[in-house]
């Protein structure tokens, strides 16, 4: 036999080991091998979904769907996963876009699952009027959905936000012509075919109407004559054997001469007879009815054929509607559980055997809660609990979405959130700790989080969770004992691990609970170590739980391994259900057994055996070390919280100072401009008053005698002097330069601080024996020298009275430093000029006299 060699693999080589040439005797045997591995992979994935209870997540999602198609898909756990990283990211983008429209409540009420109708049409069956109307309503509702999304995109501030949803229906053929043709031919409100459906149908119905009117007139005439002849109690026209006839008593049948007896009543007292003159009209009615029915069947057949020909387009449209419905359902589900959008971390480093010291995290999830336990918690805490019934008629999906918005932010403290932090170079994580500590729940939470992110669902966590994209999530959790297959617990466990190793790839996540259990501990440790070493080179990430302390020591010699422990409180003797990354946990079996209520004698005997098996000093050392680590962690956490609080307070204070110092120059210029305008207004007012005094003096001078001249001058001078006195600057209008040694600000006094840019501050602490004082500016308290403090212009303190006399140089300095002093002196120049003018008038008057 001729032997050929070929590579055998499902996808790219899953391990870093070189692929082996295997003998292949025929092409068909290769295909069989690939088919078997694909079937094995599918079976393992299905089993993983079962043990992780993925169907429960999907049932939760189904309550937020708006169509029967979406509800059925979610109930059957057929929610689509992204086959690639890009597809999963696309699903997440759709969920994010759906968040913006989930509160708008898009109308899916017209969407129906017409798959069965399409099957009937494609098989050549004649569709009924109701089925055709279902197709029309679905096409119309789908088109209106697309138009609504387009309107939202155009009317919104950012059209890109809705693009992932628009893209779902972008390339769909809404078959508008087919929708309009069905609407043109059929009145779906009355479920009848309209006359305009075809010209022949319209002519037939017109002729049928005319013939019926003639037949009805004839029968009414005959029936009335029978009634007049007392052949019947009241005129009666009816149909028997598809022919129109009249009723007559059996005793008066001769009133209908040459009539045809069609039927009689049960008692035989009444005959139903067709008059001779109505025979031809009835024959015409039957022929026209048959023609009408044949034409209607032709119209229904024509529409059924068009639907059959458009089957591909309609099915594609249904798939896109389903995709849109599930995207909106994911967004509503995310809002209900206060979920956040995850992101996919970069693919693991290439070359698994290379030396890498990268400390970045490939899995970085803060405070994630198990979605199943969270759902039970939210459901039990709400009066409007979610329904898990598979009966669509028993719950209104759209109303349920509206009710669910009331649950926003209702995430409780149960289940206890956990942090998952795994470095990029880590390939295997070994979790140890007590049985009741939550090891299994933790790896299930990570498995569900990976599946949810892969399906485009948000996670019940905080911040932005980051995790890799996994092509396969494979789990070995639970007891696989099978009497039917003659498998023990260990055999079932190993059989499943063998299949996992066979189908896993370098993009897979493997979750193993209690690895190597169910057999001799020494052999279990040896086998588990070998399996973990193999997984290190073959998968993206493997997380295992164990009670074998030897497995936690692999990390000491291999940086691809990492340890984690579930926390156990030695004070309360209860687990805290938190994971301590990088730590090794004790099983605490005896402590847990004692807490449960075991016989104390049994516990004491077990402790004696522990002393013989483990050195006492080592046991104490481990316990003390663990306790000290917990105390140190709590201390660091308290310091972190205190530092965070202090940082927040400083940041707020810094922000306040920035706001107060903002645009300081502009504010100063604006203040100066305002004071200048006020000074100009006051100057104009003073000038106007003095002008008035001078004018009055000139008017009185014209009529006054010589003996009145002196009194008028004194009166005018007095008026001008009073005006000058009212507007003259005082010593307190200047910022006096005080003697630093003699001026001591008082507690509560407001002063100018030169060190703060001449800002106004309040004295909060002052004493005579110190060179510095404590002032407060806003929320800032600062200690400054007394020499850098100036009193207010209007201060009434004694220090203000001890100001030095101004020299010319000092005046010039004041003019530069304080523009208001210059403005006040300008005001005084005006009355002086006017006073000189008054003196000139007086001199002129004396000369004239």
C-alpha cells in the first residue's frame, strides 16, 4: 500500500511544539479525522455552555427582546457568538449604539416570523389572504424601522453614533414593490381581495352585482305577492343549495307556479322554491361566482409566486431584523444590570518560550459580579420580577423593557464583586483555598464574562473591563461520573481533559475545577503538573482550582504561572469570597468542618494527625505570614483611602484658587476703567455746580449796588468753598505708608497683603510679640510678615493716624501706584480755576465803578 504524509489540524497549530507528520492512507480518512475533531469541539463547547449555565443568561436576555424571533432564539440559547475578534467587537459596537435608542422604543409590533409562510410559498402552496397580509406588515414595519433609524442619525448631533445599527439594515431589500402590490390587491383590515386587483375581477364583480340586483328585485316581487296571498307570515328571501329562492307555506306552493322545490323546513310546513323566472339569473350568479373565485385564486397565486421568488431577500431581511432586535435587547439588559462595555486586550505575546517581563494586564476586570447570581438578586428584590417562562403569550416583552428601566442602578452588594487581574505573560493561574471560598464561582464568572463579551454583551463590573478574545471557552467543572459509560469520577475527569487538550488552540480559555482530584494525591499532583505544563504552551489562558499545595510552587520556577487564593477570615471563620492574586491559600478544611458543627473530638484528632504530617513551625509560620499579609493589606488600603480623600480635597482647593485668579489683569483694568468713569462723572457734576454759582453771582452783580459787592463775593466764595470741601480728598483716601514697627493689625481686621498681590485678606491670628501674623484669603490661610501688610484706606486704627507726611516724591509715587489719588486731585483743579474766574470778575467790576 502506498503511504502519503500530511499535516492534520483543525486550525492553525495549537501548540508551539512542531507539528508531526502523520501517515494518511487516503484523503477521505483525513476528512474523517477533521470531522471527528470538529464534532468533538462542538460537543465540548455545548458541554461548557451547559456547566457555565449560559442558557440562563440567554433566558434573561429573552425578556428584553421585542420580536417572537428574538425571544425564541434567546430562549433556545442560540445567541450568536462572534467567530472572530472583529465580529465580537462589531456586536459590542451595536450594543453601544443601541444604548442611545433603547429608551426611544422602536416599534417592532408589525414584525412577524414569516419563515413558515416562506416555506409554504417555496413549496408551491397557495398562500391565504392572512399570510399575505403578514408578509406585507413585516415588510412595512422593517422599512419603517430603517427610516426611523435614519431620522435619528440625521437629527442627532453625531450620526456616527447610530451607524452600527444603520449598518445592520443598510443593504437590505425592503421589497417596496411587493409590499405595495399586496396592499393594492388586498384590504388587510377586512381580509378581502379588492376589485382593482385585476381588470377581469372588476368586470366579473360588476356583472355579478348587476345580476344580483336583478335577481333580488325579482325575488322581492314574488315574495311580496306570496305574503299578500297569505302564503307566508312575512316576505323571506334566502339561499338554498347555492341558489336564491323564496319561502312559501307548503299549502300555498301553487302560488309559485312552475317553481322548483329546492328544500323544505324540518317540519315540512315551509317550502323553499326557486321561481321559474329566477332560474337563468341563478345560473348566471353561479357562473359569475365561480369565475370570481377562479380569478381570486389566480391573484393569490401570482402574489404567492412573487413571495416565493423573493424568499432569499425576505429571509435575509428577517435575519437582520433579528440582529437589530438582539442588539437592542443586549442594551436593555445592560441597563437593567448596570453593565459596562468590555474591551478586548491585545493578543498574547508571540513566542511562548521567549523571556518577557511585561507587567501589563491581559485580564483587568474590577468588581465583576456573577451575572446569574446578580440576576437572581435583582429579580428577588423587585416586585416586577423578570419572567423566565417560555410562553410568549404570558408576558409582554415591550412593557417589560419599560419596567426594567426602573431597575437602573439597583445593583446590590450580592453577589460579592471580585477583581480579576492576570498579567500578559501569565498562561496558567492556580487558585487554591477552602472549598466554600468561591473558587468554582470565580472561574465560572470569568467563563461567563468571556462568553458575554464574545456575544456583544456588557458585563456587570466597574470601569472598563479588559480581557482577551477567546476562540473557545472549554470547561471541566463538576462530576463526570457515568454508570452508563462505565466511567468513574476520575475517569470522566481525565476523559474530558483529554478532549480539551485535543481541540484547544493558542486562543482558547481552559477552566478546570479540582484538577487531578479523585485519585492518589501523589499521582494526581504528577499528572496535574504535566497537564499544566502542556497547557502553558498550547492555550491563551488556563485557570485551575486545586487543593494540591505542590501545584502552587510551580510559579517559583516558571514565570508563566501565577497563584491566587480565595480569602478566608480567621476571625469570623467564614470566607470573604474575594480573590487574592499572587497569594497561596490554605484549604482550611478543619476550620470549616469545625464551623459547620463537626464533633470536636474528631477535629482534635485530625489536628494531631496534621502535626505529624506537617511540621508545626512551618504551619505556624505560614499562618502568621498569611495573617500579617492580610493586616498589611488592610493598612495599605486605609492609607490609600486617606490619600485619595486628601488628594480630592487639595484638587478642589486648587481648582477654586485657579478660578479666583482667572483673568485677574482684565478684572483690574475693568475696575480702573469703572473708577475713571465715576471720577469723570463726579468732576462734571462739581463743575456744573460751580458754574451755577458763578452765573448766579454774575446775574446778581448786574443789579446789585456798590455796597452789596462784598457780601455777594463772600457768599459766592462760601458756596464754592463748601463744594470744594465736599469733594476734597482726605488723608484717608490714600493708602498711607505706615510705620511697620508701630502698626499691628487687630484680630478680624481686613488688610491689604502685598505678598498676595495687594489682595484683601482677614487677620485670623495676631500678637504684639511676633513679627508675623496669620491671614486668610478665601479658603487659604497663610502666615506673612507685618511689614507686608497695609491698612485699609478708611481704617480708623491708631496706626492710620501715625502716617508720615507726604513729600513730593511720595506724592509722585502715589500717583503712579494709585490712580484714584490722581483722579481726586484732578477734581480739585476745576473749582480753583473757577474761583480765579470769580476774582477776575470782581476786579473788573471794581475798575468799572
